[in-house]
C-alpha cells in the first residue's frame, strides 16, 4: 500500500496547498473515496476550498498519474496509491478494496507484444460481493 511513499513525499513539496490536502486525504484512507467524500475530508484542512476545485484537481492529478481514477460503477473513485494494483468492488455496498496479490506484471508486456499500442496504464476491477454482504445475503436466504 505504501510502496513509493518516499517518492510521493518528495513530490509533495512542490504541490499547491489544494493538491497537498487532497493527496493527504487520499493517502490517509484505503477506501478509494469518491469526489464528494474527498471534498468533505479536504474541507477539514482547507475550509474555503470549493467542490469544483477539488474535482478539477482530482481529474488533473489522475491524468498526470499522481493518483488513480477508478470506475466505481457510475461514480468515479480515487486512489492515492498510483502504483498499478488490482481492485475488487462490491456490487452490494459499493466498497472498493485492494486485492492482496501482485498485479499481473506481464499483462502490459503481453499487450504491447501483441499490438502496436503504447500502454501507459491499465485497470482491473473484479466485482462481486464482499465478505460482509455475502454473509448478509446468506442470512436473508436462510431466514
Ligand atoms: Zn459489500
Ligand atoms: Zn487501490
């Protein structure tokens, strides 16, 4: 989770206060929050920041590769850990969870060998039921 942290600390020195607050908020959680949630977190540090500023910075930071932008099923979710890793999204409670396994490093090379594309990044999101929702579903079925 904290891979590449020294690098991001170094980078933080040159960030605007807005970006630094956004990155701090994102790095303090593992929940992959949406823009609304990030806005609420950042507001505690920078009370005068607007939703538009948070949203614009999130988009720019994702485009620059500083953070990850993930498809949260109609809603965008953001990740302070920009190193490629695999995700799971629960279709029931919408939790976005990091999978405890190494991403398939070769996948990028394979695609690059098979095609002429120059791959910059990729996104893998497994979907299904998280352990808690699975348990709730089971209880509902047996009740
Ligand atoms: Zn769930
Ligand atoms: Zn993640």
